[in-house]
């Protein structure tokens, strides 16, 4: 079996680079919004999509979050945390606003993979594991799922995680461990 | 689970995320991290392209109504909010400070030697008019004002006094339509002016000149060079305010007191006595014409002489009362004062020193207004800040609740 026969795997740690030139503001911005946007766009989407479990809503919220951040870019204060923590705080508020508005949980619109499709054994095993992971993620409490999304999908470090959630870094580590433990337990079950 | 285990597991997670080798004990964590990365949702190319475009254009405002607008909440321009806040605070400050400032001015107006800052004094007030028109005989009214540091008014403002504002008595109103007799009011004023010792003579001359120009006369005057003087003036009642205004520009006004006394009853009494005496004289003349005996005639003539004397006395009284109402008495005390404002002659010249004093006074008033505004605005601003914090916290709590409700 060649490496190209199996289902296409997503690349990790790869951020799409926008080819559209970004206009800069007329005056020198306090925040390099363009760089922040380029480096965080997919991470923000991944986090919001995991939290909302709705790709369409995640797109709206991601766009709204970047727009809010763009309009508030002069209000960013480095003393309050990293740029990414500031951006994810805005994205989190936008996502929670969306949750509030809907007041319901939405399932991800992505179609589940067809497990009946004939696959090689190892690929079938991966598909099963992937489905189990998805089920486990969906079964997590929203706060735990949010931590998983921030840590593993958005790539925040513990300090940024703490800043976004409004807790201390040590508390953020504790919450992260609880979430991972819950996820492992859900997968095992 | 021990704390050390937790720490090691978290370290293993960080290693897996960083792509470093993971302790075989936590191999499942390495697999979990890899699986989670594979499950990372990726945005659709069409979405990223559209977002890139919007970002490149600086997120232009979309014309369609936002959710907030649809929900009926007006979206204020952010720039307008601070301006509105400042305007509201100032308005509140004016509302709060206005009456107290006015009260303060009124208070200062009644204390001689105060530091009143008002700069208008011409004309009478409606309150004094009302007092004059409805007051019955014998009731007097007095108004006084404190001294002023204000500079003389510019020459063009001939109506304005230097720095005193007080409710001034006005001339009695004309006879009303129902034929009621106009009231007679005797007015008087006392003025204390300060001038530099070297300018006492100039000021004294200016006082005499003003008196002459308003058609009045000097009853008595005592002037001592470099120490001051006393003046007793009589000026036409209808030009009293003009006279006071112009006298006030001669030097720095230390105090000004005005009083008005209703002497209608006295005038009416004198007039009635005159009328009665005349009526009696006419009656006596008729009796004299009809007298038939010498004794009757001589008796009536004696009575006529008495009545003629009464008529003359009544006329004198009436003229005296009318004179009291027609001319006001103005007592001017001119005192020497080192460092006082230079007596500006009647020409009302406005010197650079006057301008400096005016500017200082304006700055004082401005500082006072700002202080009052600050005193009023501080609590308002504090409340607004607390409300803003509470609103933000409430909104955040609602967001968190939304997360729990999923």
C-alpha cells in the first residue's frame, strides 16, 4: 500500500497563509493585526468549531471575532497577556454569545464517516478510534471540551489558557488535566 | 492520583504537543494528542478566502441590520459616548451648582465689605417694582450690596455699574387704569468708594461732576486731600440708578446700600389737609357774603385768617413731601485706600490693570465652576464606572451560564 492510498490526513501545525494583501491602517497600529490574523485564523476557527460543534456557526463566530478584534485593536494592552490570549478571549466571548443566542447545542454539520466502507484493517482501526474520540469529545462537559479545544486545537500554552479562562496558570493546568482525564475515560468507555 | 503524577502527565502532554519523545509510561497520551490534532476542525477554503478579503478591506460595515439592531437596541457611536457623558456631567453640575451660586451671590450682596463679583447694576428689578406697587404707606425697603473688586466697566457700557448687583428700587409705577393715585416713594442710597490717596481730589471732582450731569445738587461736602471726604447729594429720583452707576465708576465700590420708603400716606395727608382747608375757606367766604351783622363779619374774617395759614402750611408740607419723592438722597463716603483700584474718572477708561483684574476674576470664576463640576461629576463618574463594571460582570456571567446550559 502506498502512502497515498489511504484517506488524506490533515497536516498538523500548518497554518494557511493568506495570499490576499492586507491593508494596514493609516496610523501605526499598536497591534500587528495582520500577523495576528495570519497566525491565528485557523486556530480560532478550530477552537470555536469544537466549542460550538457547528461549522457554519463557527465560521460566523470566527469572522465576528476577528472583526471585533480589528475594531478593538487599539485597546490591546500587552500587560494583560499575549496577543493570542487577547484574541481568544474575544473569540470566546463571541462563541458564548452565540451559545447564549441559540441556547441549544448544535451538532457538527460534518457528516460522520461511513464506517462500513471497506478499509484496510489499520485504517479501519483508525477510523474507529477517530469515531470514538469524536463521541468522547461530544460527551465532554462544555467547559472540558473548551479546554481541550483551546489546548489541542488552538495550541495555546497554559499561560494563555489561564488568561482566556480567567484563572491562574496552576488552576489552568489542573483544569486541563481533569479534561484530559475525562476524555481518556470517555474513550475507554 | 498524586500531584506528582498529575505533574508528570501534564509534562508528557507538553512533550507530545512539542513533538518531543514521551515517556513510554504515557504513550497513550502521545496517541491522544495525535488523534486530537487529527480531529482539529479546519476552515473551508471558501470561508478563509472570504475572511481574508474582509480582513484586507478592514472589515467594512455591512449594510444589513445587525442582530443588535434587530433586537431594537440603538448602537451609539463609541466616540459620542464620552462626549455625552461629559455633557451630562456638566449639565448636572450646572443644575446642582446654579441655585447655590445664585444663593451665594445673594448672600454676598447683603454683606457690606464682601467680595461680590457681580457686574451688573443698572435698572431695577421686578421684585422691587412689585414691592413698591403693592406696599401700603409707611413700609420701607432697603437693599444693599457689598464691595466689589471688579474693574470699571468699559466706556461703551454706560448702563452698567462696576461690580454690584442688587435688587434696586424702581420708580413708582404710573397711576393705574382704575384711577388709583400713584405712590410716593422716598429713596436714598449710601455709597462707599475707595481711591488711592493721591487720587482723592480727582475722585471728589468726579463725584461733583457726576452729580451735576445727572441734574442733581450737592447738599454738603467735606473733602480732605489724601484722606477722603463725605458728600451729601440730591439727585432726581428718576436718574438715581444712572447716578449710582456713574458714581460707582469713580472708585472701587466698597459698599452700596439703597433704601426706599413709601411716603404715600404722608403725601395724602398733606393733600387732604390742603383740600379741607380750601373747602373751609370757600365755605367761610360764602358765609361772609351772607353775613348781616358786623360781628358776624369780623368773626368770619378771623376764621379766614386762620384757615389761610393752615392752607399755606399744608402747601408747604405737600411741597416738602413731593420734593422728598422727586429727589433721592445719596450719601457718598470717599475713603483713601492703598492698593485700591485706581479711581477711573467718569470717562470710564478701561486700563490694562482693569483688564488684568477682569482676567483674574474670570479665571477665578472658571476655576470655581470647574471645581463645582468636578465635585458633582466625580460621584456621577464613580457611579457610571460601577455600573459599567457591574454590566460587564453580568454579561460575562450570562455568557458562562450559556456554556453551562449546553
